[in-house]
């Protein structure tokens, strides 16, 4: 075979490879995009691998009128919806009313209508926006908006509006426990004018006084940074009390 024939054969091979690659890319571009329901089911399936965990971390409560130093905490979770945070001392300012700083709480039931609300980016991460409308009239949650990292099946951010406790935002940062859908950091924010303290609880303010109600129009933030998780090793009922 002459050198010219060899070059022609090589060009033919390259041409075939280019055609096949182009065809594959074309098929990929026409691949059916997951619906909002299908995507959430995949996210939930990933989180459902976690039956329980004990997480160690630190909690910072950023509310100017409350004395709350950075505290060492442990978070306890047990499927499907048992969750508790225990800290060295003080009151954990974590709203009730169907909202939790536990990511798994966002998809506890399928009793909702999921609406695809487009795409955006959070930082450099591409996310799908999905709105959840509860079907039950008894639900305290009115609307939850999720920002889902489709490539990694992670909920990066969620905003929940409730009937009784206003709107809460939760942002998650993931690292070494991302394969379990568990965040390294959770930033939980709320407006104190909408937050209702549980009956019988008072908080100590910077002036040393005791006040039964939170000041109005203040923004509260709770930041939890987890250093480690112990996953699927068992969590007793006593740990959750």
C-alpha cells in the first residue's frame, strides 16, 4: 500500500469518527429533559439512602438582639422525619410550622404539585427552579421554591412560605458528604416579624431584660457548619428528646 493510500484511509477513518461523534452529540441534545416530578424523585432517592445520622458542628445565631455565642452542636436525624439539634446551652432559635434546617424535610411527602419554573445559576452552579404547591388545605406550607442542582441531584437552596410563620430561606453548601445529599453548611434565614415563639419561652436580650415577643422587622440568621457525619449507624429515641 502506497503512502498516499495510507493517508486516504486515515482521512476516511477520521471522517467516520467525526460523523459518529456529531450524531452522538445530536442525539444527546434531543434527550428528553426530566420533568420536575422526575427530578425530585431522583433527588429524594439519593437522600433516602440516609436512614439516620449524627452530625457534629457549630451553630452561629446572627440576631442582634439575642445573646447567642457560637455553640458546639450535634444534629440527630432518623427517617422519615425525626430531627433534633442539641447545643451546649441556650435556646435554639429554629422556627416551627413545617420548616426545618434538615434538608430531608423538604421532600417528606409527595402530596404536592411540582411546577417547573425555569433555570438559573447560583454562583457558578446551574440549577433548575421548581415550585411545590401542597395539595392539602391543612398544610401550613403555602409554597416552596427549590433550586435543584440537576447534575449532582442536590437541593442548593429552598424558600418556603408558611401560613403562620412567614417565609424562610435555606441555603446549602456541599462537600465531602454530597454523595449522601448532606450539606457541610446550612444557612437558615427568616424575618422575626413573622416568627412566633413557642408558648412559655422567653429570650435574653442584650440589655439583660426578658421580653415575650421578638422585635419587628429584624432579619434572623442561623448558620450551621458541620464537621462530620456518622451515617446509618443508628439513632435512638433518647437522642431525639
